[in-house]
C-alpha cells in the first residue's frame, strides 16, 4: 500500500490517502458472452436438415429428402439435450427441419395434382 500526502493536490496537509495497486489478473469483459464448445451433433443435424429440405422440394429426390428430415429432427432434439454445449445451432436445425417438412409437403401436394 502506498501512502501519499494530499498537500500537492491542495488538500489538507495532515490527511493521507491510501492507494491500492490494481489486481494483476485480467478482468473479463462483461459485454462478451462466455463461449460454449461447438455442438457437433447440432451442426450435423443442421446440415442434414438443409440437404433434406432441398431434396424434399425436388420431385425426383423427394423420397431421400423425406428420409433425411425426420432423422435431422431427431438428431437436433438429441443435440439440444447435450449439457454445456451451444444450443443455437440445434434449435435452428429443428426449425429448418420443420420448415422443410412443411414446404416439402406443400410441394408434393402441388406436384401431385
């Protein structure tokens, strides 16, 4: 602890102020969210959902798309339960799989007329 007189600052010459040195450990930035490890099953589920959605929209490959969409949906639900991993990618995979199934069903209904 360092003590200095306030005489140089125009204060009371009999009073002193204590200066405590700053901590040497780096302080974490409060505006930066903690980074979670990658969720590999979530990334695989998102990739399968995107490919399945694209395949479900094409008439010739709709069967393959309809097999990939439920698989990606179930894999995304399983990836959401993995502890201490990023949850954004599996949640996006669930949404893409549901949207792909909806759009694929509409495309199938329109092409089968």
